[in-house]
């Protein structure tokens, strides 16, 4: 049970390990692209490629949908970034329960956006937990954990891929151990709980009045999706990569010809940008098409 790219490595790993996958659940196709054609999610595409049955309910509250799930008589449900709440009848249906692959070191960063929030908060490490699901939001006991360092240049995209691969390896081991009855479930501690709320649109706009170190984390935490952005010449410009730089000035003012921009404290140099409707490009290529001389103010 999963929807985006994050869930695909675990899905493929379970299939490659020889498990009989009786069904795949994911979010229904959504309109996407310029033509707004309906597009299947990453897990849906992977399931079709393997010839597996796919279910795409809008929600799991309907009794008939729950009855279909219960009728699968599954031993285990593996959930990874599915995007739907599992009601109690669904949670109780698999013989050995429902496992969740969660991209944080629980109880830190329960919720929807743990990878983004860890980088934005300046965490030095994160990881993956395989958790036994219960009715609460990411509150269940943890069966296995693996840790990953967050470097000073790590982006959400890089961390996402690392954690997806790590989660795939962990869940295959946990499923094998669970089937043999040799897994220990450790309750989450009551201290250290934080919540990774979904990223709101208003959070993604760069506020140049903030400290450079905070903006550096914001840019990395939102790269590549949804992307931190500013406005210039009537266009929205995403900043996909930046670095801390020397310099100071009025917040939002360009300080030199290398796209160093003053912040509330310190400065950052923009390295990779994407204007609305254009391809992403390095800063020097961007400047050849859109001048941003020293003294320019961006908002």
C-alpha cells in the first residue's frame, strides 16, 4: 500500500524476495501535465509492470471496500507513503498486522513530511523506522530502525532516495523475521515527539529577512519539490541549490555578479535555479538569459 516514488523500492524488493503479493493499493490516477491527462502514480505503474492487481479507492471508509480488503486474507500489509488513513477494520485484517515504512527516527517527525522537516530543522541525522501500525498517527511500536547522517549539503531529494532504498532493505528483513516470530516490538518513547506537518504553500516563499543559515536549510529541505522560490521581474524563480556566502546588505539585494544575495544575517549564493515554465539550470546559464546585476532587489 503506497503511492509515490518513495514506496517503489520496497514494493519491488518484496516482490523480488519471492513474497506472494495478493494486491497493490495506491491513490487513484490524477490529472497532471499541461494536458491534464490522468496519470497513474509511481506504485501503480510498478504494479502494472509486474502484472499485479491494483486497487485505487478514494478512501477506505466504505464497508464494501473494507470487505474487499479483508477478503484478500493477507498475512501482512506493508504501507509506505500511501496517503490514506487505514480504518480499524483494515488495520485488523492482516494476520500479522500492518507495517509502515516511516522516513524518520520515531517519535521525531511523525506525520506527512518527515524528510523535509528534518533538513529544514537542521537535524544532523535521520533514518527509517519499520513500525507496527495502530490507530494513532505514527504512534505504533518500532520493529527495526536504521540511521542516516544529514550532511551540510544534503537535499530532500538525495535523502529521499537514500531512505527509500534503506527502507526497502529493512522491510524485507522485518517481514522475514515477523513470519518466523522473532521480531521484537519496541514502544516509542513518550519524550521527543515532534510532528512533520505537510508543507504549506506559504512556507515555500523565501523570506530574505531570515538568517542565511535558515534559508540554506529551507532551500535544501524543499529541493527539488516543492522548491523554495522568490519573485523577480514578474516571474517566480525556484532555487534548487545554494550555498552560504560572505557578504551583507539589505535583505533581498543582489551583492555581486555571482548571484550572492543578502539575508537578514549573512548571505547565500544561488547555484541552481528554475523560472516558471523553464528548465532548471545553473546560475551562470540563468544569468545569460536574465540579468540580475548587483543592487537588484528580489522579493
